[in-house]
C-alpha cells in the first residue's frame, strides 16, 4: 500500500480572496447582462402589445366616426343609405373590441419580473456561501 500524498495549495489566503473577488465580480457582471437581456425581451413584448392597443383604439375611433356619419345620414336623408353605414360601423366596432381586448389580455399576462435572473442570483448566492464556508 502506497502512502497517499497530500497536495498542498501554495496560494496564500490573500490570493484566494483575490481570486474569489474576481470570480464574484465576473459573476455579478454576467447576472447584470442576463437581467438586461431578459428585461429587453419583456419590454419588446409589452411594446408590441401597446402598439396593438393603440391600433385597436384608432379602429374604435373610426367606428365612432362612422356611427356619427350614420346618424347624420339617417337624419339628413331618411333613406336606406344609413343601414349600410351602420353595418360597417358595427363591423369595425367589433374588430376594435377584439383588438383591444386581446392586447389587454396579453399585457395582463406579461410578467415583468426577471425570473431567470432571480433564480440565477439565488444559485450564485448559494455557490458563494459554499465557497466561503
């Protein structure tokens, strides 16, 4: 049976702490980069849905204008032209409702917290604690 050799690390305590600080600093930089990427992705989704909300509002406004034109045509002419304008206004109003309600539903379901970053930071904190103890 051969005697086991103990390999001694010749680094000083100061060197070990310097290395730990360097690794911790790199870890923090990576976490910040991850948070930035995650928040950029979420902001893009929110921006897209806000755009749909704006378009839905504009279409709703057009429906309101057509409804006003319908009332004007009804009062002015008292002929069936108003019926076609009313049908168009109803169809546009339904389209507006669908756009606005779907955009609002997507906005409500968008989670803004950077979940992946939070999970990763917790793992890093555990790793750092294990390194120190």
